[in-house]
C-alpha cells in the first residue's frame, strides 16, 4: 500500500458518516489512507468501494486499545465516536473512552 510519494493518513471512525466521506476525499487527493473502525456504530458498506483500491487499508480495531500501524503517518484524523444520543446511553463507557484520546 505505501507509496513514497504519497502522504499517508490514518482516519479513525472510517466506517462512519464523517470518516467514510473523509476516506473518499483523501483517496481522491491521492493519499495512502488507513481507515480504522471497531464497527460498533460504523458500517462497512460506507467504505466497501474502497477495499479494491491499492492505496486504502482497513483495520477493524478499537482505537481505545493499542495498535501498531507500521510505517510513518503524515496525519491522523480522529473521528471515532458514536454520534447519536441513543448510542451514548447504550454504550456510555465506549463513548467516553474514544472521546478521551
């Protein structure tokens, strides 16, 4: 996936509404994009079209737990969080953990 001439970006919450649109945008801008999502509220359908691209990689992972992403990162955009008051009430601890990063 890594290309020495491309900027490399990690987007957390990649399968959510904002994260998936950011993945699309940075792919269109010729970045290497690493999407990360635990899929508690995100949906893989939002990024399914990106899986065939050589400059997109996906980590199914909870960002509140350590993960090693090999190689350098030029940018990190943190959008991992449930985005609904209903979710805040159903999963309050997970919401607080990702919001405290």
